[in-house]
C-alpha cells in the first residue's frame, strides 16, 4: 500500500481496492494512518521549500483521495 498510494499509474487504483477489500481491516487502517502521517510531513516540507518537481508521485491531494477510498473499501472484521 505505501508504494501504491503515491504511484501515478492508473492500474494502481484497482489493486488498492482489492487489497483494501481483502486484507485485514486493522492492518489496512494502520498502514493508511502511516501514509497520512507521511502526507502531513510532506505537506509541511512543501510549505518550507518549493518542490523539486517529483513527477513520479501523485500530488498529495490525489494520494489523500486514494487513502479515503481505501478506508471506504476496507471491511471491519466480523
């Protein structure tokens, strides 16, 4: 998941959905929390310095969108 969320490839979205639906919900939530923390720090660093033009990653906004969808797809354990 940490590599899929920032991946600009369109094929990452279906994989994220399958992983979110099939994996343990608690594990998904922990991973997504780590990703959100990383995005927060990336946003703080972006404010301090204008970006280097990292084109191999999605924008933080699109990454956040994928995190939100992952939360929606994950199912709590019965």
